[in-house]
């Protein structure tokens, strides 16, 4: 999936703007990845942290993905998101 990043405290106006150019947003807390936002998740809440999907695994093994069955799987390189995909 094509993605961009956004902060959990950022507004949904900013999220909507960024989602015009990609399929999803990877949401960062203070320093860690905490969730994913897609267009379908947007509503009238005030921040990205309130609407994001938190059922994610970051840099998970195939076995862990099969066991946990997350909504999204995020892979990183040197701590930066490299790819995101929907879970099984």
C-alpha cells in the first residue's frame, strides 16, 4: 500500500489532505508507530489518535502475523516505515 506518515496529535484536516495522495497514513506517537488511518476511518473526531486503527504489528515475523492476525503489518528500515500491508 502507498503510505505517508502523520502524528497522533495532528488534525483530521491534515489527515484528509495527505490521504488524497496515498492509501493510508502510518501514525506516530512521540517516537513509535502507534496505528494506521485509511479514508474509511475518518469521522468527526478531533485528532488522528482518536480514529486510527491500533491493531497493527511492526516488523513482525510470519509466525507472529499468523498467530495475531493484525489489521495492518508495517515493516521498517532503521526505524522508518518502509512498507505497510493489510493483515491476513
